C-alpha cells in the first residue's frame, strides 16, 4: 500500500468513527460488555482492581455518599451548643477568631448566633440530634455523628474538590475513581461509580462540576457517570426509530474491531477505554430503563421514602441508590445542592424536611434487605457554618463541622469528637478529610498508604501524605 493510500484509508476510518461517535458517544460510560454479545473482549478482561487480594479483611462492598452540597450548619443539625445560645447577640470572643481564616465575615463585627432549633435525645443511646430530624431520630441507634471534622478550603468549589479528591488541585482522581481502580467493579451491567443530583428549596444552589467525580490521572474508565434525575437517566439511551438492537450491536462490534486494531498499533490504554465504553453503553440500553423505573416499587416503599417516580427528588434518588446498590454499583454519590445559607439559616428546616425521611428509609431498607452490613452511608457536606452571625445567616466555616456515618461496620448510637463550647473549632479527637478517606478505604480492606498510582515521577494516593483510620467508630 502506498503512503497516499494509507493516508486515505486513515481518513476514511477517522470519518467513520467520528460519525459513529456522534450517535453513540454519549453512551460511552464505563466498563465491559458481556463478551458473548459482541465477541470483542475475553471473559477474564473485567477489571478486578490492583488491591487483589485485599490488604486486610474487607467489611463493606459499597458506599452510598449522601453529599449535602453548600455547607450544612452543624450548629442547627448535629452539634448542640447551649453556651452559644446563651451568648446569642453578644460579641464573639476574639480568642476564638483572632488570626483565623474567615470567608465573607472578614473585617466585620462578629457576634454570636445561637442555634435556632432545639435538640433532643433519640433512641436507647440518647444520641442528640436536631428536633427537625424525627425520622433520623428513629434510627439514631444506627448512626454515628462525627462532630470534630475539619477541612482546609473555605470556598465551595475548592472545598468540594478537597472533599472528593483529597486535594485542592483540580485534576486529581475522585474517591470513587480510586475505589474502582483499587477494587474493580462487581457489576457488568452498570458503571461501578454513579452520581445523582437533586435540589429543593430554601437555599442557594451550588454548582457541581464534573471534575468532582473525574478519574484525574487514572485511566478514564474509572471516572464516575452522572445519571439524570428526571427523564432518561442517560442521554440517547433508546435506539433511534428503525434501529434494532441487532443493528446497534453490529455498529458497536464494527467500531470496536477497528479500535482493537488501533490499540494493536499504538498500545494506548485509552483506546481500550473507548472500547469498554461502547460495550457498556450497549448493555446499559437494556439494564438502565428497568433499573430507573421506580413505579415498579411497592406503594409502601415509595411512601417510606417519600418518593414520587420521576420527580428527581432526593427521596427518589435515595430509593434509586438502593436499587443501584442491589445491582452491584460500588460507589453511589447523591448531591443535594442547596444547603448554602448565608441569607437565612432558618431555611435549614426546608432542607431537613427533604432529607430526613428518605435517609432514614434508606437505612431501614438496607437492613431489611440484608445489605446493611456491607454498606457504608456517609451524610455530610464540604464544610460547616460559623457560630457568628451573617445577618440572619451563617458564613462558611472550616475549623469544625459534622458528618454522619451509618452501616454495619460503624458503631451506632454514638457521637465522636467535639468542637469547643461555641462550636468554632474541633478540639476533641479532630478528624480530617484525609482521616475520613483513610477510614473508608480501611473498611474496603485497603491500606490507604498502599493504594497508589505513579504519575509525573511521584506515587500519588487519595490521602496524599497524611490520614489515620478512625478506629474508635468501627464496629
């Protein structure tokens, strides 16, 4: 073949792939198809992770991360501070704030702002939670509240990035991507890492960038996949009119054979990712519609969650998270996006109403279905809120906030650590974001210091150069 003929053939192939990608590219989502359907990959080609076997005994198989974006106020929800209430309206003691990083209150007069809602003791354990959480109060003996969290970033976007990737630098792998890289997937029908979003009322909407679930410098096959909360969960999930499944399979087969030839020539792992994405997308055309049809759930289950099929609410996403977990999805992240309360922190009552019932229903549902012992639920945001007033609201706060954990591997009915008497800083058993990540990996049987990836001459890990497992909360 002459150089000109070779060049013409490459152009033809490139044009064909380009046109095919226009119709199928949005379906490029994940891992591997059943080899018998397309004959494109051997049966043992499914990614099983680099931590195989595990570093130690594995306690959980999955995480459902209920991410409350915007900075929920720990002082209204999880961390009762009677002293702060007693000092409401008085100047905040300078000993707490002098030389400290403050977001929008810098240079302003700082006055104490007591918690707006009463706390009460729930369950046999007597765990104190806000009275806005009656349903969560009913499962108080199953949850652990870490009251001594702290973080490093005081503005939303970098704080989200730090909470999700363990770094303030954009382009690092997300925690879900690290899990897929380390442990592989348990399902061949769906991506191993799925993201859902919802919003409600009573707060400023926080934009969430796709980099929060990106694979960073890890191969792109490990990035998360965002499902739409309303309408088709994945764009172009249905075949165009007149196109049968056999027709679609033939196209995918042809494209992947060309991609295999390309990989043979170049050895580029991203070509294999493209192959895997096409195959996963083809399979999802069958698996996803049935998965996301909540109308198949019994009326009692829908009532327990407070879910209405197709409404895109946090409640419906919690129910969908349980369905995803049943089908082997390893990391499920639900963003509820409007917890930002600079203007009026009393609007926390709207958010609490939206998340209280479905979170408690998810806990009960997992227990009833025998999935509790192998699931970790994380409930929390990127930071907390100041004990100082910002008008009727609260400013961003990084020195102390709360995160709630639940699952069979977690001790229930307890709080861990504490902030000071005004809720400003974590002073007893402080827990960093790296500590939280280290604990999550530990429950999967992974030593966080040994799950690494070499990039630009350095071994990177989710927990950077720090992180300790919070062993006192483990069952």
